[in-house]
């Protein structure tokens, strides 16, 4: 792939426009992209390594299935809860400054997480690490989208960016399997030197940028959004023990709804909102955010269930389990480099529709063939290929669609919005899946997959919903065409 190739026409989700002038990729621009890719690599590495290590962590620290999911969701909620504030802070204080400070905190939290001996403290360090990622992730994406011109240059940069995310995920599966065999703590410590190296390179390569001349922080919006999401997910996870119709459960859901309603009210009234609600009136941005919720929500939950099933029920080694899930990551890693040219040629909408279709087929195939003892060759392997195809077509396309047509001063907001949707979708679906599968003891008891079927039914429904979101424009165009005729 030649990164300086140009196309005469760019087809986006909404319109066809003339291609911009070719952008020259200097060595420093390559270096900036490398630093940003390293951060996304770390994110993928962390998610997959910790996922592989969960059963070992639970055994050593005596954590239940419900507690184990908080090791994942602690990170995801810290990440998703402050992503919008992270993106807005980058716009206001300067992307370089926010990026480097947050990356330093990420490295420190990784180090502490590898040294603790208490489950609660481990979850707290994961939450802090997620908070740091809430500032590095949207800042990295906004640095990328403001450094590369919209069109072929940005699409190709996003495709390279996606390769490193997939490579981090794939590497994390293998490293997680190897390191967990030695000791799960190494899965927390390995990211430390990578983060430090990226920090040093970032100081040297990322150019200084000017903060916004005006604006402010919406602290009330940040607090109400984060508190509302945390309370909603905590209630979903705790509801099976409390009782779904228990006063405590209903009261907690009501409080979460009040907090989220207060967030929306605040955004309408505050001078400098965390989210300019007008951005949510753009149909393509809405679809991008709903699509990424379906993509991440379904897959992260499916991986959680497969990790518990293969290690705790079938007693596979961490490495064997990692190799079983690896085909999806490899397909993303090898497919993502071609996404930039595909986006240039076909636009984002057809590729996202293809991604949602692939995801849905994968889960439906699993349900149709798994029974109570899914065989690897017949069920798991084909499913991972379909899921990998979904990610390969979906991730770059969704990120491109979510930032198309956005002014530079709101790139942090757009980047934070789509990544918030990604993390919140993952957290909420995982919370419900955990509640469904933990009812039978989660990882213990029966030596079959039966206890996980309700969870797979749910993720299949989420994927189908994502597919339907992206079919709506086709239905609207078909209806408009025939009404006109």
C-alpha cells in the first residue's frame, strides 16, 4: 500500500466530494503516527492480555465471576465515563500536553496494578488506568485527524492506526497466554516499558499545539454522566443478587436515570457543554456511534464468556485458549491495511453494513452449531473468522464516519463521542451478560456450554440491532425512490 496515493473522488456516507490535494508524509509525520499507533497497540494489548488472565486472577485472589467482570468493566467505565471530558480537555488545553500527561499516568497505573495483592485494589487501579486512557485515546485520535487531511490521507492513516490496534489485541492474546503461565502479574507489567517508550517519543515528535482561545470545562456534565453510567452498570450487575424488582434495584435504576437526565439538561444550559448536542443530529454520526456500541459490546462479552468456558469448564491452558481466539485478531491485522482504499472507493456506509452482517452471521452460526459442547473446528473457528471480518471492515470505517465533516476544533469531541459509545456499549452489554451467566455460578459446575447460552443469545441480539441501524438508510432511500417514482 502506498500511503501517498490519491483518488480522484472520495465517497463518504453523505456525499461525493472532490479529493483534496495530496499530503506529503514527512519522517516526522510518520513518527507522530507511530507514537499514536503505539498507544492504540497498548489499549488492544491490555484488553486481550487481561482477558486471558482473568481465570488465574480469580483463582489467586478469590474473586467470583461477578467480581472478575469488574476488572474488565472498571477499566471500561473509567475509560468511557471520562472520554468526552478527555476529548474536550484536549481541545481546550492542547492535545500534546493532555496526551503526554495521561500516558504517564497510564504507565504508573499499569505498574501499580502488577504489584497489588487485593482484588478491590486491583479493580481500583484498573479504573484509574481507564481514566488515563480516557484522555490518551480521544487525544490520539484527534491528533491523527488534525494531522492528516480529511480524505485519502486520513483514511489511510486510520487504516494503519487500526492495524496496530488489531496487532496489540492479537499480541496480547499470545503474550497473555504465555505470561499467565508464568504469573498473571506480568500481564499488567509488560505495558509499562512500552508506555514509557511512547511517552519519550511523544515528547520528541508530537508538535506543540495551541489551546483553544475560549471555552471551559463542563464539570457538572462530566460528573453526572460518569456517575449515571457507573450506577446503571453496577445496578445491572447486582440485580440478580438483589432481585430485579427489589426496591433497591428499582431505586438504583431510577437514580441512574435522574443522573443521566441531569446530564442532558446540563448540556442544554451550560455555556461550554461537554457534548454539543447538535452534533447528535447528524445521522451518520449517530449510526457510527450505535454501530461501535454493537461491535464492541457484543464481542467483548463473547470473549469474556469464551475465556471462562475454555479455561474454567474445559480446563484449557491460557495459551491454548489464546490461540483458539487468535484468528479474529489476525484477520483484523491483515485486513485493516486495505480499509483506507476501500473507504476511498466505496465510502463508509457499505463497509459498516458489511461489518455488521459479518458479526451477525458469526453469532448466528455459533448458536446454530454449538449445542452444549461447541467443537472448535465446526463452531469456534468459523465464528472467530466472521467476527474478525466484522472488525476488519468495521473499526476503521466507523472511526472515519464518526469524524467526517467535523471542524478541527471539535475533532476531540467527535473522537471522544465515538470512543465513549464504544466503551459504554462494552460495559453495559458485559454487565447484562455477566448477570445472565452468573446465575448458574458463572464458571463453575456443569462441564458444558449450556449456562452461557443466554449470554450468547444477548450478544447475537445486539449484533442484529447493529445491522438494523445500518439498514435504515437503505430502506429510506428505497422508500424515497419509489415515492418519487
